[in-house]
C-alpha cells in the first residue's frame, strides 16, 4: 500500500485484492451499477461470478482501491482500454465512493490516483453517469460539456397481447418474403452455422459504425470473427442467454440486418435489448420493426421477464420511433463525458 493524503491505495487487478476485502468490494461494484442505472441491479451472485470471469483478451484494466484510516475500503477507480483491434488511444473509467464517505474529496483523490497509472498511449478517457445524479455533478466539475447522451427506455411486457404479436409476425413473414428476404433465428454462436461467418460479422461492423456517436471521439470499430465470438462468449460467461433474429436475402443467404437480446439468469425480471440494425442498402423496408416484433414474440413465449429495456443515442431518431411503437417509455438517461490527457493531468 502507498500512502497518499488521507487514503491509502491498492493499485492493480482483482488478484491483488486480499480475500478479506473481496465481498465488500464486490458489493460496492453492485452499488455503483445500481446508482448508474434506472434499473434493478443484478443479484449479488452475478457480481461474484463477474469477479471470477476473465476479461476478454482484447482489453486491459487497472484498478485503484481506496482505504480510509480504519483500513476499510471506501471506494474504487477502474480504467479499461483496448489493446487490440481499434481505438488503442482511448479508454474508459469509473469512480465510486461509498455514500457515507462522500463530499470529503475522496472521489477526486481516487480519480487522481487512477489517472496517474493510466499507460501513456491512452490520450482520451470517457465515463458516464446517470442524468441528474451526484455522479453527473461530480463529472461536471472536471468537464463541462458532455459528448454523448443515451436515453434508456423500457416496455412493460404485460402490456402486449401475444396473439396480436403472433398475427403481426405471420403477416411480416409473408411481406418480407414477397420482397425477397427471409428471417433466420439466432442463438448464441450459431450464426457461424447459419451464415458465412465473415459476412455476418462484417454486417455487424457496418451496423456498429453507423450508429450515431454525437460528439464522442471514439473512432470506427474493427470487428473480426474472433473478436465477435469472444464478445458473445464473454456474455455467456456472465450468465446471459444471447439470442435474436437476422434478416437475409433469400436467394444468396446474405445477412442484412439483425437483432439480439440478452437475458441474464441473475436478473430474470429484465431482458436487455442489445443491437438492432440493418445495413444501409436494405433500409427503408421496415425491417427494424420486423426484427423487433419477432424477438418480442420469443421474449413473451420463452422468458419470464417483466420489462424489456434498451438504450439509444438521443439522436437515433429511427430507432427511437421503433421503440416508441413498441410501448417503450423513457426511464432515464446516461450522460457521457470525455477527458483528454492534458485536461486530466491538471486535476
Ligand atoms: C461521484 C462520486 C464518485 C463523488 O465522490 P465524492 O467523494 O463525493 O467526490 P468529491 O468529494 O471528490 O467531490 C468533488 C466535487 O464533485 C462535485 N460533487 C460531488 N458530489 C456532489 C453533490 N452531491 N452535489 C453537488 N456537487 C457534488 C462537487 O463539485 C465536489 O467538490 P466540492 O465538494 O468541493 O464542492 C460519488 O458520488 C459516487 O460514487 N457516485 C456514484 C457513482 C458515480 O456516479 N460515479 C461517477 C461516474 S463514473
């Protein structure tokens, strides 16, 4: 431990945390997530499992854990950055202080400590807080302008009538078939048996790179088959069921759009909408809605969830219109802030 002002720190990785502190720190990570989201957090078992799950190899991380004079952990700072594929000069960070120890300058002290151990290749760091939370007030002290806003919306699944959704899907199947397309069911990693894997992953890369980034400085994502596979595997290890549908050209089996949802066994009341997207040349045919009605039917039939939630860039008008048709209501927003190295070195 290194002495610095009133806190002492452990700097390193999860393995550097003595076992006697692990339960407290795992509980803090859960509290951090619950303060940054309008939704019920995962159960504590999720976080115990997360603590043991190895990170994807493409990412590196460092943590600082702050201890008060009584040697109790009172907060943490985490930073993550890519070491492969793309955006190698960008990272993200998180700061948390337990409620009883706030407004004593510890958040700032943890932040300074964390920033002092960020490797030199990282030039920009991003983080986010729930709109109108204490986290936002804290971040605004260091960075006035936000760079991105994500609106969270959720639909109460008890408001849907399954027979109506099934009827819509029968009509949609015929409609897209008349246009020369088909719908293909997806579960976990089975896209590699159903499509040319390269083409499926290329489609996802195009969809990701077409999402609005507002003022966020992150550059284009590079998605390879290995990378996508490891991202899906990581979700599975964290307890998610990962499923959805793709739309493909009937004649060539070329995938042109997809939707996927995540249903975590440690939080069965919520189903999370992951990607939905259609590549540009095949837009304007209503496929976004087709895909989401299809996945909604499966959610209603197979899951026990109460709410279906999603997050969209505030500027993503097309997706927002689709979600509003699907009874999604705004439940909160997440505000992103970026700091450049010359800015954080002055803190
Ligand atoms: C955000 C958080 C880390 C701040 O911790 P903290 O120890 O209270 O932070 P500090 O005491 O260093 O506060 C620094 C400045 O932030 C601002 N600030 C922090 N909390 C505030 C509040 N409740 N109201 C108004 N301003 C606040 C103030 O400008 C404060 O400076 P001041 O006390 O001199 O006025 C803590 O509230 C927290 O863990 N929140 C939940 C997680 C989160 O949202 N993290 C941030 C995004 S990753």
